[in-house]
C-alpha cells in the first residue's frame, strides 16, 4: 500500500517532496446525474493495443483504445518499473476497469460507456502532455463524454 | 494524472482521478480525486475481485455528484486484500541458480531456463485468456538469446523496425519479466505481488541475468545505455547493495515496494 506512514522515512520524504505542477486556476465542470453521464477511461499506464508502437522514453502523446479491444489486446508499455504489473496481468480491470463500467452502465448507474478510451504514459512531462490533453478534450466532446475516469499506475 | 485532470477540466470535460500518492494529489489539486491505499500499479485494487473493484470505481464516480468543489479529495477506506501473501503458493520448481557467474554463464542459464516455464505459461494463458507478453514482438525463444547477446558485451541489431537495439532490449526485458511472473502465478493459489517478485528476482536465472546485465551496462561509455540500464531493468528493492542505485523523476516513478 502507498501510505507514507508505512514506508521507510527516506522514501516517504521523497514522495512527499516530489515536484508537482502548480496551477494558477482551479477549473470545475459540473454535469448531469451519474445516471446520465457518458464515461471514458483515460489511463496514464502507457497502455497500447498489441501490435502498436509502445510508448518510448517519455512520449507525451496518447494512444487510443478502440471499441472491441479484448483483454488479450492490451499491453502496458509504461517506462517505469517501479509499480506492480502482476495485478494487470491477472485482470485488466485493475488498471483499465472497462468491465466494471460496462456493468454500471447495464444496470443504469451510469448513463453509458464511451466507445473509445485513451492512455498517456505517466512519466511524461506535464507541460508536454498539455497540447495532447487539450486535443483529446475535443475528441471526448465529439463522443459526448461527460465524465472522465483518470487512472494512474 | 492530476495535471491531465486539470487540462481536461479547463477544456470543459468533468474528471475524477484515482490518486495513489496522496501528497502529490494535494499539491497538484485536481478538480476531484479519490485516494486509494493500494500499491502502485493497482489503481482499482485487487485482481479478480469485481465487487471490490466496483466499489472503487463507484466511489470515484460518485465524487462527480458532489457540489463542494473544487477541490475534492476523497479517501477509499479499504486495503487491497490481495496484498497479503498466500501461504499455499509454491513457486515453480527450477534448478538452483548457478555457479558460473560469467556473462556467458548467465546467458546460458537464461536460455536453458525459459523453456522450463513454457508449460506453466501456456496454462496461465489458457486460464486467463490472455498474456501481457508482447511489447518486443519477439517470440520468447528469441528473447533469451537477445538479452544474452547484450549480457556478453555485444549490441545485437534490432530485428524490429522502429525499435533501436536499446529500446528492443528494454521491451525484451519487460516481456521476459511478464512471462515469468505469469508462469509463476499459473497455479490455482493467489500469490501476492511481493511473493512473485521475490521469486523472480531472488531465485531465477532470468532475474540474476537482468541484475548482471544492469551491472554490465552501467559500465558503458554511453549515457543512454547507462540511463536505460540503471532505471529500467531492475526495480530498486532488488538492486544489489553493491550496485549503484539510480532513480529518475516522474510522477509514477516514486520508490516502490511490492506488497507483502
């Protein structure tokens, strides 16, 4: 678990002191009830569909995860080796909870699930990600997505 | 991740982020985040536990209905039950690692060990309907040879267009680890990540070969080779104390300890 109190003091200090982006604004978008939301997953696990070009180094762009992607199609190409991959190997929902979203949509708890999902690679520099994220926002709007579930590793 | 939430929300898309490291989320202040007390790599909790995963997903999505923002940071209360070691798990039976600690000795043992796990890996793939091996595009029988070439001081050409030899080495190492970790979990028991990683890094010829490879490549004249070797082959908890630890920055690159 990542509770700082459970980590060795030096590790906890490094994590707590990590350099993070400091934004001047605090954007806030409201929307309809959950039962009317269309939800997409945006991962930062460096996910790609088998056969595609894996993320290299700190590539700041994103990959699409198209409709019909099966569990055997999805790979992790995140550059970091400092996180567990055995959970994803056993069950893709640990990183990409598409089955859970589909169940929530089927029972009406959420409105629908987006056709296309996306993945960045979390080690990329935030300022280099920004133009790609803004371009992605346009695609999400075209797909009428009204909620994004952001999933790190 | 929090930065992505900021950008998307600025452009009109409501977001909620899973947070694995709460102090970083507190600094970045995304519109909404759910902190979860799980190990890095498991944002939605334990594998094979759909009811638990559903609670995590729903707890995150419910933050979208809260009015008191920005910023909202919620806390998920429950630990990942699969972080606990499974005492019934038995690692695959492999010959003890090796007296010959020369580069060619490591390479030969690696080459001999990979096929020993083929049956278990087939079982894993049949049971789970998938494998996460595949980044390098090389068949497993060639991966050992490719890593072995590097171990012995050669830089073999990349057989895959678009991948430099060094990039292919990184992906081949990732495939090697995935193959072993899947084969190691092929039995019906439920090993924790810590059990699997300890087995791989402390007992297998593949783990020993990657640790030796890291050591060898850190003596390279190429800064790029040293960067890849130092940061992307062996997780810090398994780097021998005699080797120089290396870490580079990045939100997902904090120190990591596998589960129990």
